[in-house]
C-alpha cells in the first residue's frame, strides 16, 4: 500500500512551489498543510521538530530543506513505497 505524502508549505515559498510542481510532473498525489495557518506551524514543530517550509512527510519519514536537498531523499523514499 502506498504511504500518504503530506507537504507542509507556505505561500510564496519557491522550494515549496518546485516540490509541488515536481510531484505533479511525477503524477504523485499529495495533501498540503499551510504553515501560515493557525496551529499548523505548532503541529509541525511538535511532530517533526521544525516549522520551516517545505517539510515533506512520506509515511513515518520526513524531510526538510531546499527542494534540491530533498529531491534525492524523496526519490529514495518513494522507491520504497
């Protein structure tokens, strides 16, 4: 069974936009949580220890940092889905 993918993003974040575009090009479905919405940043901080965008959650694994830093790790995680 595929693991759910959740992106924590912020409006105007270029790495968030790049990540969403890349996932779309790959045909990979994801849900999105807006870190600028009340409570979402606190949720991210309590679950993942950070509240910076983008955060990519795949099942029990999560990544943060720039799109270029995340992409190889996301590819690896997706290959294990």
